[in-house]
């Protein structure tokens, strides 16, 4: 997902932090995946609602194939996200 697309995606404000990664995909080679940590662990996040909002602000090719909710992103001792582990 291009940075210009990330700026237009207000729905990502539901997350305290998130990363966008390319995951291997048999059909496309790589597929966009959003991995996010909810701002409030007590609030339920509706993936279908997130997808609907993303469709309003992104072109089809930039839509994520998957959206994953996690409790925390894995980090190294310096605090950098370990993308290879997500």
C-alpha cells in the first residue's frame, strides 16, 4: 500500500499501531495485509466494516486481501517491529 493511500485511510485510526505488509499469494504473488493493534482492547473491531470503509477510500488494487488483529507487534530490543515474524 503506497504511503499516499495510507494517508487517506482514516479507518486505520482504530488501531494504536499497524503495519502493512506483502504476504505471499498463489494467485497474485504478493497480497496486501494490514496487521493492527486495537487502540482499546475492550472494543470489538468489525473486519467487514473496516473493509467497507477501505473500499470507499482506496482503489481496488490497493485493498488489503487480509486484515489481522493482534494484541501486540513483535519488536526487537531497539523497539523496531520484526516484520519477518508477522
